[in-house]
């Protein structure tokens, strides 16, 4: 394709091979993790919110007369903290790019917008892994929660897979974050519904039956189930592996939907000229 035949405002790019894609994702994740580690707001949010979730979860389980499920409370609070980091981090990153005036440059760059935003969502999920470690240590030190994992090795595998599942969901939401001028307004409304539908703290069986198909379609549901099954007793290793496979499969489905959605959003934003603040 010649420059004259290329899409308006976009420079023709070399084909992206697997090596370039992995390098782009790796550099992007490292850059955005470094950026978030230097933001006082991001640090405060990442440090305090998981501890608040863990404390509330432990007291709720104790009030329900089920103190034996303290580990479940800590794991669930950790998952909630990871999701909050992805949701608000992804929305905040897109909003920051808009405020800085660089979102238009990112859209006009030869690199597909989906590959530009994917490292941002993965970086927020990587930062969110602190939430899991913090809630487990917080529960162990403050409430005496025993850290007796049913499948320790699978737990170490399930957490990164859950991070990827959260990142794929965040990338799909990033399409609307690009379209909206105030992305945080949408992020505020999606925090609790997603972690409830995913069964991170409350089992989805406690929700209305009509919500179950929505839960099954979310990679976060299967990622959370894999982490919980690996941590809590009573779940065979085969169940953990099955949940991991479903988390990867639904995550890839969300990735394809995100690429299609971002392509449509990018074209619509170009026509309507809605990327800039003014």
C-alpha cells in the first residue's frame, strides 16, 4: 500500500511480527509501571484500597459466623484490589493521555491503537498484583489468617493468568474510555458490578439466575475461580486447570472484541474529532 492509499492521518507501518509485538508490550508495560510508581495518587490508591477491602471482607465473614473462611476473604479482597487497579488505572491512563494532549498522537501513530493501550492495561494489572500479596499478609499479620494454600504451585500460575484476564477486560473497556471525555465517570460505575459478577468475594450462585450468563462471559470470573480454587481446600487440581483454560479462552475472546471495538472507536473519533479536550 502506498502512502497515498493509506488511511488519512496514519503513516504506513511495517508488518508487526511476534518479536516486535512482544517487545512493544514489554517496553510499554515497563514504562507505564514506572510512570505509575512515581504518581502519589496511584501509589496511595494501590496501597490503601486493598487493605480497606481486606479489613471489610474479614469483618463481614466474621459477622456472618464463618471465621474459618478467612483465607477466602483475603483472596477475594486481593482480587477486588487487582480489579480496581485495572479499572481505574486504565481509565486514568487514557484520561491522562487526553489531558497531556498525546492521545491524538497515539491514535495517529503507525502502531495499532489496541497494541498501544494493551501495555497500559497490563501494567495496571501488574501493579494490582500487590493487592493480592498485601491482603494476604494483612490478613495473616492482623487477623491471624492461615496461609495454607491447597495448591501452592498452581496458585503461583493462577495469579499471572488472572492478571492477563483482567488486562484483556480492561482493554475492552478502554474502547469506551477513548470515546468518553471523562473516562473515570464510567470507571466509577463498573467497579462493584464487575467484581460481583465475577464472584471475587460473593459466589455468583448468590446472584439472580439471569446474571449467570454475564458472569460466564467474563474472563475475570474464570481467573478469580482459578485463584480461589488453587488457594482454598476442597478443589482438585483438575478444576484449577479447567478454570485457567477458560480464563485464557474468554480472555482471547475479549482481546478480539477489544481490537474490533478500538478500530471502530478510532474511526468514529476521527470523524467526530472528539479526541482532544477542546
